[in-house]
């Protein structure tokens, strides 16, 4: 195989990888803020196993809604 042909094959592989990666970004972009919101709530349960965990959980989730709510709700209202 000639050197130029090998480079072309590698370039084609990189392009298909980039396309896949950008397609993944698009498909998950609407859920990314929502999943972040769930992860924050889940971490609180891990770090605060006492009875106070429910109170801490509510405080964190309200903070996330306050600061990221506009992104969260605008993403949920997107095309279905």
C-alpha cells in the first residue's frame, strides 16, 4: 500500500469518528442538563445518609432549578 493511500484511509476513519461524536453530542444535548440535575440529587444521598439527607436533597435540587432551570425547562420544551 502506498503511503498516500494509507493517509487517506486514516483521514477517512477520523472523519467518520468525528461525525459519530458530533451526532452523539446532538442526541444527548437536550438531556444533558436534566441528567446533571439527577446526578446532583444522587450524590447528596450518597454523602448524607442521615435523616437530614431529605432536607439537603431539597436544598440542592432547588438551587439547581434556580440556577439551571431556564436551561432545563427550555430543553424539555424542545421539539418532540
